[in-house]
C-alpha cells in the first residue's frame, strides 16, 4: 500500500506555544457557506456564523493568555489574529496554537451539530502565519478588515446557497 507524505503545515522547530502573534485561517470542508453571506461589502452572519463568532470569544475567555487582534467570520471560513501572551496570573500549561485551534474547531462543530447541521465539518487543519513584524501585523489586520469588500470583488463571486435554520435560501 502506498502512503503519501502530507506536507507539514507548521514551521519545523518553532514553538507554537511561545509568546507571538499568529494570523489564522480555517475553512469549512467543501467551502460550504454555512456562516452567512456578504451584502454591500458587509458580512451578515447566519445562526451558525453567530456560533462561530461566539466560540472565538469563548476561546479568549477560556485561555486568559490569549489576546485577539482581529477576527472575521466569512461565509465559508474565518480569519483571526491570535496572540499568545505571557500572562503572569495564569498558572497552567500554555497550549500550542494547534491545541487552541483544535479546541475552537471542536467546540464550534459540536454547537453547530446541536443546532441542526450534523454533517458540518471544518477542513482538516488550518493555515497559520507567524506575525514577525509590525508592518506584517498592520497588513494582516487590514486584510481581515477588508475581507468582506474583497469577497464582493472576486471574479468568481457568485450567489451562494446559505444554510439558515433548517431550510436553504438563495442569497446574494
């Protein structure tokens, strides 16, 4: 049997539990637009988009050494900038970025399943970029802020079927 070596997503030898800022993208499997849609360059969240948004807040409350520098829910993905800080009042083990994203994706999936979409899945893993300097940080914050506007400008942008409650409606 032939096995394929999957490309490693993380920088070899880098400590992803170290104090740093990380730009994160996570995508819904098959890019299904569960989270809402973009109207007039503004993201309008579905019930499932609200769950994804609330779970980001849950992540920050659960792990006091985390700080968010930007977050957006898009129809079929999320972008965020998480910072792992040196929180002196926190006495436990600091989780790695992979462990934190695992907790986030697991809890969002559980809540979305309970809300009526038992087949909801995230794409395997997530994309991250270590924010190495202030100019990169500013670019990433702007990327997040302008993401809904760029969504509307994409050449391949078409109306998408969005899951809202138990029925499907065609939204643009």
